[in-house]
C-alpha cells in the first residue's frame, strides 16, 4: 500500500485546522508541503499531518512559533521545548494564584478601597529576599548599643525572617503585609531597642540563659500535660528554678525587683512581639502556634504565685 498524500483542503478536513492556518504554518516554514501537484497545489504527506498535530498541541500549550521552529529544525529537543513551556506555565499559575489570594484578602476588608488593593498587591510581590534584608536592618536597629553576641543576632534573624509561600492563602497575604508594616514601624523598633539594651549587658551570659529557658520550657510543658495547676508545688519549684537561673545568667538577684522586671518583659513579649510570632506561624502554616504562648503564660502564673517576700 502506497503512502497517502493530501491536498491542503483534505488536510484541513482531516486535522480540523483551517486552510488559512495551515497555509500560514507552511509560509512560516513550520509545515512546508512535501510536494506540489501539476497545477502547483500544495501536497502534504502523512508525516506532515503528524507534524501539524504536533504544532497544534504545542500552540495550545502556549509554545511560541520560534520555539516550534527550533524543535522542527531539531535545534531543540521536544523535552527542552516542553520543559521551557512548563516553567513558564508554572510561573503564570503561581502569579494567578497569588493575585487570587490578594483579591480574597482585599475582599475580606469591610469597605475595600483602591489603596488596600495596591498595598496588598505591592506587598505580595515583595520577594523573600527583600523581606530577609528588611529583617536584617530591623535587627541591626534594635541591637544598636546592646552587647548582643553574633550567634544570638544570627539566631534572631533566622527565627524572625518570614517567607511567603509560592501559593499563599489570603491569611498569609494579610500576615505578610502586616509583618512588613511592623518591621518598618519606628515605634516598634524603639520599643524593642529599649528592651534589648536592658536585656543585653556585658554581664549577660547568653548560653546560660538559653539553656535555662529551654529547660524551663520543657518542664513547664510537661507540667501542663500532667494537668498541674500553676499553684501546685511542682509548678512553684519550676518557677523558682527559672527565677534563679535567669537571674544568674543576667548577673542579677532573684528578688522582687527582678521578678517585676520579668513580668514587664512578658507583657511586652505577649504584645506586639506575640503578634509578630503569630503572623510568622500563619506564614509557616503552623497549626499549634499558640503552644509557646500557653506554656509561658502558665509559667508566669506560677511566678505570680511564688511566696512573697522573695529572697
């Protein structure tokens, strides 16, 4: 059986493509006819019909004519063409999903205005790299004048840097925007700078404080799991040990003055810093973000129940 050949009209009916489109592909060099009839009409082969199907599939996938030409001329493989198009598609999909999240976040506002949409959209397009730099500048501002060691500074930056997921939810768009506002808030920076200067003195032992905080947190968490009240004897022992250990790490006395200072710091940490931690948890998709707050609240209740006067 001989090979089949088609006129341009027959190829159009077979493929479902218009004569005009087939002629256009032919003129662009993507589908040159295999032959010409005695009347100079274009003649196409089975191979040409298969190539036309490939061109159609690639065009519907969004591949440009230039890339198709390189593929047909074998300057690019099919895998290379498809990988390039897939990368573009994934970028487009991510951008559309991000825009949808921005629209949803804006529509959650009672009376959204133009400025709200612009603000959400501008922030949603702020890169993770930009936010990392913003956090670094913020930490530099609040650490100025404090005797903070480099290891603690590095950890503070690492634990404070937000990352916006590639496919964010409306909550994550809103959290991302609010975090950026907090990092650029001069009042917030001054508040933390004052706290850092009080906390970080040359007598402060960061390693001892970190170990004491971890040990106390684990003990308090275990006590909560056991259902112990902050007023229980075991809770009082945990609170007293934390007071002694933290005072020693800061070269201070575990007295009423230091305890009141602890309460003041806790209130600050539960305020805007607590909000910052909550927003970070939203961006990270953490479901149990309230757990640290619950543990430290329990510990502070135990501290308040310590007998007075303290030594």
